[in-house]
């Protein structure tokens, strides 16, 4: 009986190749195997190769730190690293199998941009490591949350969703983001929440952040902006003056932009508007007290009450201090008295006057120093037309060059005084409306200010009237005309060169001498209420009177005959 030959090793290899294919094809693949034994901390697995492989029992644990639930006969998936090592055993890995399976699944999820579940389990430079069911991914620190997170400990070892940002299987790199998931979830929540809100609705919120221009308030999943101008009717320099982070505040929804999902909030809208009835509460001309809240180049803001501020323009701050910065007149938080100049409820504006709450210094000067009184002051400035004298009440008076001295020209009179000199002068006129005070120095020497106060209608206190003919005495002779005085101690005045006669030859001032007397007509009063005289006006008036009395050219009489008769009659009357 013939016996069969004993199978050789090559026969077994051929049989294996016939059954499973070439053994080298197993390497780098995930295959199924059967647990044949559990020896201490190792699991013996048969994957159909020439020899079995051993895998650490811990690799079969569901999660790090947990116990593996495994029995003989269980079917498991493992990764074949090598078909045979130096000991003739297959090198298998359960972790590697799990990773390969995880990569396959993650690539599919990445292609669909779907979320994946993972666990943050460690820290690395620049971020954290995440276990994605076997595959390890990198979570950058900036992708942990929507806002920076100081302590990530509460987020670790907890299954949670992530979004895969980048994958490179060849290099074994996966980058994930938790922030992207939160932003997407928040956007969905915002969309749903914003649909439930309406303009005008009053809602409670929590202050999450404060900036220079306002605060962001969490309305339960969606933030709204509470602008600093909508926090209170009163002036708010910084939001932190009104609210703090973490405060629960009641706000009103002012505007909703559903396209950009931006919500504008207001707090002051829940308060009564102080501007209602402001015009009746603060009538024009009324005097009130307030507090300076802000100072600018163009004026100062004064708070009359909480929510109502008015502007004192720089031009309304002081009677006497012109072209100065408002900060040199008032200071912040100073209590001041102001007068209401204008109220515009629609524009929420009130114009205030600071100087109007004080007495007009020119009126005060006029009350204290009537016309004709003597004052003393320092020459503050000399101009080409006169001197400016500093007076009581921080006001200035002006001495025109024609009122500085007798018998000299204006230029010579100006040269007699210098800046800083203390002088005395007579008050000639005070115009409080135009803020002008006219003074005279020469009036102290002789003649005083007799007749300086001309009354309306052409009369003055000394009885000199417009149109009256008077005898005057020449006090000084100048290029512009004559300084004259009625009689020896009457009112002083001036005759312009053009009023010295009707003819050009008569209009020469040098034909007169100091002390000479002649008749002239009072033609009016200057701004200092001093009388002005004219010889020419007197001549024309006498001519007109002669024509009316003795005839006209139509009656055959010549003008010379008429004037001759008039002169003769005047001589007889004298």
C-alpha cells in the first residue's frame, strides 16, 4: 500500500497563499481575527497567518483608564503591522486598527463638512489634543471658544462636537475647531431668537462687555448694543459711569436689522423725557443755576437738570473778556447762574448766557459815574485817534485826540501821554448798548463839560439849542477847524473847516486867532453831545431871511442890494 509523502513547509506556504493570498498582502491592512487566549495582559489573536499575534489588553479598553471587556472566541479587528517578526509572530495592533477605521470615517465626515465627536485629553504647544474615536487631532487655542478661555479644564475629557478644518492622512495631521461649532449653533439660536423679538419690546439682559462707545448686552443667546447716548438723558462720559459687567439691566429694543442680526438697545427710553415741556419750564429771559459739565473751544455746556444741558457760547460768557478760551472763565463742575436766551425743544437745544446773569458793566459804570463826573484810570493803549483808559468794572473809556488838550493838534496831544500813565478825565458820554464810554481830558482845564449833555430834539442842559445863533470865542486853531467856546465859560464845541464860511477863501482856519469872537449857528451835537457850530450855516440863514424880507430877484432888486439892506438893518438894530 502506497503511503503519501509528508507535507513540507513549502507545501503549507503554498496552501496558505492559495487560501488567503500572499502573506505580504496582509501588512498595512486592517483584518478580522479571533481571540484564542488571554494571557495576563496580552490577548492572543489568530488572523489566519502562519502564527498568531499578541496585542496588549489595554488597547481593547473603550476609553483610557477603563477595563477591556473581551473573551476567548470574540472576533476583533486589528491592524497587521508585520506578518512575522524575529520571533516568528505576527505583529498586530488594536490601536492602529482603531485609528485607521477612524481616519476612514473622518474622511467621509470631512467631505460632508459634518461635525464629529471628540474628547479633549491633553495640552500641547499652541493648543490641545483631541481624541476623535482613535484618531488624534490638534485643537488650536484660538479655536476653543468664541471668546478667549483662560481655563480649559472644565472642557476636558467630555465628549463634544468639533468641526474638521483640515486633514492630511499621509502626514497624519488633523486640525479641528470647537469655535466653528459654537458659532454655527449660536447663529442658529440667534436666527430663532431674533424672530421672537420686536422693536419697542422691553427685555432684561446681562452686560457682557463695555467699550468706550457703549456696552454689549446678552439677551439670552444674542447680543445687542446699548450705545452710550442711549443710556441716559444726562451726559455720560463713559458707560462704566452707569453700568458694570455682569449687571442685569432692563432695556428697550430700539432697532432690529434682521439681515445683519444687529440689535440696538436703549435704557433712557424707559425714563420720562426731561425735554417735554422744556420751553415752559425754562422761559426765555429766566435766570437759573446749573453745573458746568463740559468745556470746548466754542463755549461751555451747563446742566440745568439731569438730562437737560444748554450751551453758553463763548460770545455770551463775559462782558469784558473777549477772545479768550472758555476754560479761563469757568471750570468743570462749577456752579454758575445763567439766563435762558433760546429754547428749541425739537432739536433739544438751549442757548444760555452767562454774562446776562450779571449786571452790564457799562450800565453799572453809568449809574456810578454820571456824565460830567471825573474818573481816574491807567492809559492802556494809544491809537492814532485817541487814548483808551482802564476804568472801574474792567471797562475801558476812550479819549478822542480832539479831547486831550486845548490849542494843539491831535498828534501833538497824543504825544503828551504814554501807556501805563495814570490820568484823570471827565465822563462825556456812556452808551451801554454799544459798550462805549467817551472821556475828555482837556475839559478838566477849562470850560468843563457845560453843555455836554444835549437832550433829544437839539437842546442841552445849558440851554443851547440847535439852530440858535451864539457868540463864540476861539480856543485853538487847527488844520481841521476851530475849537471854540460859547462866551468865556460856556459849552465848548468845534467848527469844521468847511463851515468857516460860504466861500472857499473864507474857509481858511489860519485867518482866525485865539481869543477872537464871532457869531456862529449851533448846527447840532456830536456823539459826545458837544455842540457843533457853523459860520456858513449862519450866513445862509441870514441870506434866506433877507430875501424873504426885502424881496427877491424877481422884483428887480439884486442880491447885493438885498444883502446890503439886510446888513444895514442889522447894524441899526444893534
